[in-house]
C-alpha cells in the first residue's frame, strides 16, 4: 500500500461544497458535477472528483448499469471519476436532471434544491475536489463508486461532527468554513482509498506497485476502464508509447505478473463481483468480462475459483443468507 500512499501524497486537492439538497420520496435525479458547478468556487477544473454526504435519510446511487449502492445517513459516497449517476429514493422512474432543479446561490452560499413527492426526507451535502495534476493513475484504477462510513475510525467522531456542522450551516444559510470542509473532503478521500486497498486480498493489490510509473500507470487505467476489450501486450504498449518488449518487462517488474495474466485476473474479479451482487445472466457477465463465449468464460472461472459460475453464485448466496 506504500506506493498508493506515495501517489496520494503527490495529489494536491482543492474544492468545496456547491449544493445543499433536500429530497422527499418518491424522487429520482440524474447528476454529474460540471465545471459550471465549480466556477463560483474555483477556476474551472479539468478533472473532478465528486462526493455526496447524506446527513439525513437514505438513497440509492447507481452508475451505468452497475448494482445500485444503498447510502444511509452518516455516510459519504465518492465518485473518483465523476461518472454520471442516478440518485433517488427509488430508481425505476424517469429521472429529472439536477440542473433543472437547482436554485441560484444566495449570500455566497451553495446552490439549493428542494424536490420530491412529500414523503421521507433525505438531505445531501454535495461537493467536489479537483487536482492540477493532469493525469493520475490511482484515480483510474479505483472503483467508480466508493462509500465511507464517516463515523468509523479513530477520527470518526470529529469527521462526522464536522460534516453535520456543515449541514447545519447550510440549512441556516451560513457557510463560515468552506476551506476547512474542502480539506476535510480530501482527508476522507485518502481514508476511503486506504480502506479500499486494505479490504483487497494481497493478490488483488498487484497493481499498486505500478502506480509510480507513468507508462504502467496509464496501461493499468486502460485495463480497468475497458477490461472487455481484446487487449494484447502489443496494443497496450502502443497505447502508452513503448515497444512491446520494453513495456512487457516494465509491467511485469512493477506489477509482479505479465500484462495479459493481470488482465485475466482482473476480468475474473469483475465477473465474481457481478455474479455475487447482480442477477444478470451468466452470458452477459461473460461478455462484460471480455469473453466471446459463455463456455470459455465458465472454463476460466472454474480454473480460478474451483467451481462453475452458476454453482459459485449459488454458494455465495447461501453464505450470504446464513451470515
């Protein structure tokens, strides 16, 4: 994990809180932080990391067609690559664009949203972070969505009280410490990354060793962003601007395994998560993992996990139900 922490220390985040939102069930919105959201607080940034702190109530958040994440009060959810996402008490209806709901800032405070059907209330503090660093490999290999219980950890009580203080300030129309809150969000991001890395089995942390290297880092980002593509070592080398041999040696030395072996493991990790968390057909999961046939996927999966995908999925559900 030292390599990841070294990379984190090179990122100098700035940012702030731009939105105070109050929703009442039923509600569903489509959201993404835009440069215009950031403009009143900072020069327009190139890369944005978005986050939402739920101060009251609960919500579902979904990126693309991934399994929705349930977020309850006292949790912060981070989107390292600022992907477009759905937020709502339920996600089955037609979403409303957040841009259509935002009320202008007043007295130097954040923009405001009040929206919904009048049921259970959910309150959000929405913010962003950005860095002047034009490219960072770490952000490219993190999950699209990361959730953090701010009450946990040694500094949990201080972090939670700080965000609750911010929520109270926003509710009263007073924001006295935007710089402190931006710094707090940065510390939370670092904490979220550390917890994420610590949760991974050792063999799944192989990519951390390549983060310091710009060539290997770019290749890792490509693999994590598009694992379904028909990659070859030559294609990856061309993407990062190295010869095949130079890239292969560099990747293997820093990551610990050759590029294509790393890709095979990555695809299996993605497939296992999808099998465990979603009801999607095995044929679709095979395609998403980069396999042209369900048969070849099943063979590779059994070699990795010791059981065919359907059997492994049933076993995981039994274990989950018994726990």
